């Protein structure tokens, strides 16, 4: 994944990753180190086994799968993403707010990242 010629589909992949985080409060390619995260990104394997995904439709998960595909030629274009039924359905109901549970998941992710950053900062400050 990292040693490719990039085109606009990398933006679709990035948006898919952001949407995954927004819907679940989790990252699609977790790891305990930067190297492990990069390895997981290169593998391209992700799942919907997190509890928050139980609240989301099959269409939403299918949309994510089409955006985060490892194989660039199989990944959605921007036009395909905009035409996806999940997006079209959301656009036609744009007066519906994001669920409170989804917002709570996003807040939990931010807190987790802040805690991780604080722990790393502490360790860095104590090591000479």
C-alpha cells in the first residue's frame, strides 16, 4: 500500500478510515506500535466486530468496505461513493442528527488518544 503511485482513490481510502472511526470510535488498523499499525494497514484487514457497529446498518458497513479496499482498482471512486445508497439515504434525511451513541464513541476515542499521548509523554520525560 505504501509503495504505490497514488491517485484520488487514496483520498477515498482516507475518508473511509475517518468514517470508520466516526462510526465506531475505533481505528480500523490498530497496533501497539507505529510499525505494527503500518503492517496492519499494508495487510488491509479490518473488521466490524466492535460493539458500536452493531448499531449501524449493513449498508453503512458495505459502504466502508468499498472505501477501504486494499486493492486500488476495486476501491470506490468519489462518484461511486456519492451514489452509494447509504449516502443517498443519509442525504435525503439530512435533518436527522448523528446519534448520541456515535458521538459518545467519538469522544471515547479522543480520550483514549489523549491518554496514550500523556503516557508516552511521561515515559519520554523520564527516560534520559
